[in-house]
C-alpha cells in the first residue's frame, strides 16, 4: 500500500519531513464572520436564538427550550440500556482514569520567610466547566470520560455537557459515559451556538468558566472567539502518532498501531521511524496484508498515502532527534530500554513505553488523558489534566517587620518607574520612619 | 474627589456594580487586518520586513539587522550605569522572586499499578521563551523580572527579550533588569512585528515556543493571532484592586493603596468595600487630601471618577461575596484574621493579607508574580508562574500482564466507536488468546 518512504540520510530529508508534517489550521474569514454572528445572536436573544440555530443546523423541530435538556434519569437509563460489556468497560476505564488523575491534583502551599512574612498559593477548583462532545458519527464516549473526569477530580462545582443531536438522534453510549463520569447537566446543543451559550449563559444554559472538548471548524472558531471571556483548552489539529521501533517488535503489531492512528480521519498522521531497513519492509508487508481486513480501509489508505511515512534513521539517537523535532502528540517507543530512552524525549504529548503499550490502551483506559497537544504544540503544552480545572491565587501576608524591609526595596523601584503612589503606599509601612506617614 | 459610592443594600446595586466593572476587550477589525498583514510580511520577508516596520513605527533609521541586537555586554553596562540604590533593589527583588518561584517548580512523577504498569508524567521546560517588554513611557523593569525569572527557574533553554526603542531610546533600568534576570538575548523591536518574529522566527530572531508579557492593542492582537503556533500568556485587561477593610486600618494607608492602582492608567479600577460607613467617609477625606500630592494626580482623578468606588457592605461576609463575584486581580484583605478570611476567597489573582501588605510590595519584591489574571479571569486562570514554562508528557509503560488486562477494557470501547484498528491493536496484546494475532 502507498505511503511515504524517507531516510534521514536523504539530501532533501529536512525539506520532505517538513512538508509531510506541515499543518496549519485553516481559519476561514467567512467561518469567522458566521461564528461571530451566531455568538452575537446568542448574547442578545439567548434561548430563542439557541432554539433557532439548533433547529436549522441539527435539522430538529424544537419548540421549547426544555426539549434540549437531558435529565439525570435519562443518563442513568442510557447506562442501563447499553450492552453489559460496554457498561463494564466504561466503568473500568473511568475507575482507572479517575485514579490516575487524582495524582495530578495540586494542593495549596505556603511558607514563612525569616521576617515572618507568609508566602504561598491557594489552589481552588473552577466553579463551573463546560464540556463539548461532538454528536453524530464522531461520537466518542471515551472523550466524555477524558474531559469530564479531570474536572470532577479537581472538584469543579458543576460540569455541564453539550452535545448536538442531529435529526434528534443521541448516542446512548455517550449519555452512559456522562452518567459514569458524573456529569451534572446535559444539553443537546452543538456548534458555535452551544459554545456561545456556555460562554455567555442564557436563561437555561448556565455560563461556565472554561470550555473543553473537541469539535468541528465552527466549534474551534467559536472557542477562539470566546477565549478571554472564558478559558478554553487547546484547539486540536489532526491526530498523530510517531512510532520508534528498534526492529524487534512483531511487524503486524506496529502496522496495526500505525493504522489505529490512520483510521481516525484522512488528515491523521502515522509515522514509523527505525534504524532497521529490513524491518521497515516487513512492516510495509504487514500493512499491505492487514489493511483489507479493516472497516475503515479507505480512510487508512488515504491517510497513509497522504501523510503517513516509514523513515529509515541512522541509529536510535537519530530516531530521538526526529522525536524532538516533531514533538508528536502520541509517541510509541517500541524498543528495548524504553524507559531509559524516554528521558531523552523533550517534547511529546504522551509517551507509550515498550512493545506492550499500543496507543489504543492509552486512548481508552490506561489512566492518562487522551486529550493531548497536536501539531507540535507539545513544545509548549500538556495533556488535559486536573490542573486545567484548578487555578491559583498568590498569598502574601507581610509581618510589620517584613513589610518594612520590603518597602525599602519597592520604593526606589517604584520611583524609577514614576509610580509615586506605589512608592508612598509602600513607604507608609516602613517602621523606622513613622514620619513618612505624614509626607 | 469624585468616585462612585454604592451600598450592597441599594435596590440597583447588582446592576450598578456590573456596569462599573464591565470591561470588554475592544477587538477592532481594522487592527486585526493590519496585524495579520504585518505577520504575513514577517513570515514572507523576515529580517527585511522587521527593519522596515521598526523604522516606520519606532521612528528609527536602521540599515542593518545587527543594529536591533543588544549584546550581553550592553546589558551589563546598563546594570553598572544605573544608580546603586536601583541596582541593589533590583537584585534584592530578583533574589526574592527567584526564591518564591523555585517552590513552584513541578517535578516528574510516576508509579506502578498492581500489574506492574508504569504510569506518570515527565515534566520538561520549554526550549525557548520570548518576553515582550513595552518600551517608552511604560517601561517597567519589574515586569522584566516577573516574566523572565519564572522562565529561568523552569530551566528554559533560552529566554529572548524584545522591547521597542522608540526614537532609538532604550530604558537603562529595563536593560539592567534583563541582566539581573539572566535574559539570554535582547532585540530592540516591538509591536506586532516583534511578536510575529518571535512566533515564526527570522534569520536573526529565533523562533520561540511561548510568548509572554504585556503590550498595547497591536501586541495583544498579534499574540491572539499567533496563538496555536506558539503558546501565549493571558491577554491582560486594565489592572484592578479590590480592598476589603474592617475599618480599623489607617484611612491614609487605604487611600494610598487605592491610588497605587488608580495611577496605572485611566482605565485602572480601584474599589474599597467595608461594612463601616464612617470609615468609608474617612477614606474619602484622605483621598481628597492626598491626591494633590501625587505626580499622577490627573490619571488618579480620572480613574477614580470613572471606575473607582467606595462600597458599603452589610458585614464582612457580604464583603467576601463581592470578592467572589468580582474575582479581582489584586485583593487586599486589610482586616483582622485575614488568613482565616482568605480561605473563603474562591477567585482572586493575588491575595494581600493584613494591614501591612499593600499591593505595591507584591508588585515589586515580595516574591509572588505581579502578572495576574485581570477582568475576572481569575475565575479560570492563575498568576504567571514556573508552571507556564514547563510542560508535561504522559508516561504509560504496560507490563505484558497489564497490557492484556487493559486490552480487555479497550477492545469493546473501541468497537463501540467503530474504531476496529484500535481494537485490533489492543487485542494483539491479549496474552490469553495468542490466536488473536492471526485474526
């Protein structure tokens, strides 16, 4: 089957790798304008506009806003309606994800310096978080768990989920996942109108402090536009995996690991890098043999042909150079001593260590979050986590002696910035010169 | 002097408070278009465009890009040129800020579950950070320390500072602060062109992974537009303080604390809330008496008249309700038992505890960062910190037994999402059914 073949020793390797991995978010001016119209309408007309957009974009016939609300009983009913194996798996996955995320929780801290001045940070959860869950074909119950559970672990007061129901159809497994994750309220709304409602609030949809979760180009643009009014998570690009293999893993396993990424959509990117040329050929053989056995064969063929690659490196260090250059969302180190090699990784969303850790396990249930930085944003950002639903307030409590000493430092700096009121405010607290107060 | 007077018992209190504190970032479509033109020019023509924009906007006559570089010697020279008191104060402030921030550093962590599967997060610093420092009138050396030191403490490989030099003038104290903070490189460029150069890199200016620091409307818009290519800090609104006082602090101190906020600019907001009506009058008297003694009298009069307020509350709990409603950038708890009351604060950028802790001490040297979430964004965001210059990679290393057990959970979930390659990739790792490999 078709895919790119490169070698790090190729004269044009840098250029070809750059072209292959280039991805820039399309920001369409027309989409931007339509989204800002939708946001304005929701701000001005609230629930009425929300009903109009929902009827138009999701082909529904809603008369009253209450038809867009899914109650707690309906979530529980869905949980009991899905197959038992799915329910058990959802609950097992949720337990593991919850356990892992509990270890991410940040605690308040404080200390006193020699002057008795208290310094620290007070950590608190968000009051309310909004979770966007795509509806229709791309309905992923695992995303509900991965987005809602960190918020719940953080202690967020209320987790509000929105998910469109195109033609009135709601995905039972998604609702069941919401029940398992402890989502507090669900609205069957989607698109830019749902993001606007969460950001600004309507009579029915409560305004939240942060909006997380994936969505289409309208949802992404709406999140960008409401950023500042509320917090948002990263805006995700196509999903990617980079597999590094020393040539000793079963090539069928590696082929299927690449396919598990490629099957997401035509823009997904699956790359294998190895110093073993014969192994790359064996993986190519496995891919050719296995692709026909998969439901999403055509998507896999397209994404492997357009954006996939098998790369021959000089040695394992050369492989790690490519890792740090690409800063991949998913990195699989299918090799001996993977834990040792991982210490050389400077940028990656998630690192899957060893031959028995395919990305798919992390996607569903290993524990860590599957919402990860894409498109090389792992250079500066992190997996979604409990820390995204907590915030910090600095704590400063000066003793009279500490204040006096600090004022001696602050005063000349404030005066160098021509901020006299700052200087005077500080100088009032200088103990040795009580007369300063009367200046 | 003129300012707003409100009482929480007023019939129209909620509305008046909302109007008083309303602030929405002006996003001008024309500014947006000009900024995207500038970014495109920098991407396409690099250093040449950077020289053109700098000459035009900063009224300079630069011929060669090397004229925009400030070397390490020049920074040290500035440090030796400024008055000794300023130098000592800068160094003392830097030492305290560094010490506090060292306590924020996140460490990698990992554990093994009962199956021997390794889980955790690997924490790494950014490779390179960019720091924007406004030039000209609003040149604040303290901002250099507050933005650069957390990056250095995080272990960022290279900290690059940009600051415009209008008419060729550079602020010595700003350069001295860069020397004290250990900034690695400085360019005298500013505006959207500097942000674009940092985000995309030119032949001379290295591309960075994250851009932090305050700036004017063009800088803010440019940061918004490059967000995604690089990380950015929050886009700040006008600075604010909310002082809660039980009526037992010297009213002159409180008046000056309010002024220290109001003197920043005409849009700054300084609000006092107290349950003691007579105390509010005494503070008003102090304000009237003291305002004339200050360099920035006119700015203070304007901001207090437009956006300042003295608010009478029912009691101290009522004061705390206002705190959590406004989520202020700076919160001063000038009252008995401030530490106890602070525990009731859900949202604030920084909490200044007790009568001896004016905001001015935190602005310069107490230790915590002075870059804080404004405009109620403390509801979902935090002070700038070391954590903003670190990122995490999830670690997952399955033992064969652990992988097998996880695959049993992942497989039905993947199949419920119609992701067969995910399911098959997981199933290959099931130990009990070696035949699955041949499916």
